[in-house]
């Protein structure tokens, strides 16, 4: 009896855990649906800025600064919460493969995401730990902290070579942010005439780079949060399936034990009946 009750208590505990995990999976799924409305617009903004930069740099290629001697800075965007598989470990594995010259200074790391913090707690390259976003509405606050930290680094170090390291749709992405537009500066010129500007080309490029950095950081944070929630949904689906299988196994074991208890009770009743029958027969003979 006590063994069956222990199993039933264990099964009840697993049922409660399963309900909590189911709620977490539902919330993560709802977050992916919400982020699906943000991401296309944010990606379109970045694409639009890159198109403008392509046209501009086609006629002013010499304005783009070189980054060879700039101190490297990497923004690592990890997860704020758990249950998302190897989301954070994949970032660290990709960080080890970052193509930096041995003669260059070690990159400064800006680490975003509470679950990523312990994995880099003893890393001397870390400049700051920043809590990440759990929901899309928290992304602007995270971005504000990042911009503040970048402004402080730029004030102390001058020009930066800034990269973002985050989980993309298919793989971990290492993306250069500063100096900007390295990927578009080599594109062929499609326009026949240079763009008409109301600003000096240097001032225009500076303003465009600021807008690009702001939009690209937004896109990175939203993309990482989307992938994090997709991973969480998949991870929790596997965990809940394992939990359901465990509960079903416990239910079968409880049924077997209950059947054994019933059989034992029947045997006791039969033995008692037989004893009463023997006692009655002896009394009648007396």
C-alpha cells in the first residue's frame, strides 16, 4: 500500500510539473507569434538602410574607415531564461572560432542574457553583464543599456571594431556592425549619377551609420529572442512528451500494485471464510 501511494504521489508531482511546463511552452509560443510581427519590419528597415549605403558608397568609397587598428568589441546575445537547449553554449563555441589576429588585443565582451552570465563569469574579457529581454517589450530597455555601454567604450577607446554574436534563424551569426557597411561597400554601382545630399558626405555617412547601428541592434535582439523562444518550445515539447511517458509508466505500475493489493485482499477474505467454515463444521460435530 505504501509503495503504491508513493508512486501516486510521484505521479501527482509530475502532473503538476507538466502543467507548469505546458504553460511555459504556451507563453513561449505566444511570444514567437508576437515577434513574427516585429521582425519583418525590422529587417526591412535594415535592408533599406543598406540599399541607401550601397548607392552612397558607390560614389564615396573612400569615406568608409578601416577597422584594422580598432579595438575589437563583441556583443554576445544569450538567453534570459532557460529551457532552450544549447542556445548559450553555441555562442561560446562560435566565440572560440572568431577570426582575430593573435597580435591584436583581446576583444572586449558585452554579455547580454542572464543565463549566459555564469558561463563567462571568470572571463577577463567581459566588460559588462546586461540582463536580456524576456519579452519583446523589454528589448528597447536592453538596447538603451547597450548603447550607453558602447558610448562609454567609444569615449575611452576611440574608434571601435564592433561585432554582434547571436543565434540566427539557421545558425550562430557573427556580424560586423562597426565600421558599418563593409558588406555593401564592394557592391557594384547601379546608379548613373551620385545621390543628391543636403549634408556633407562625411556628415551624411555618420548619421546613416548611427541609424544603421540602432536598427541592426534592434534586429539582432529581436531575432535572438525569436530563436530563443522557438528553441524553448521545441525543448519543452520534448520534455513534456518524456514527462507524459513517465506518468503513463507510473500509472501502469500503480495499477499493477493495486491489482496485487486486491488479489491479496481476496485471498485474505477466502482464507477467513475457510477458517470460519472449518470452525462451524467442528461446532456442529460437537
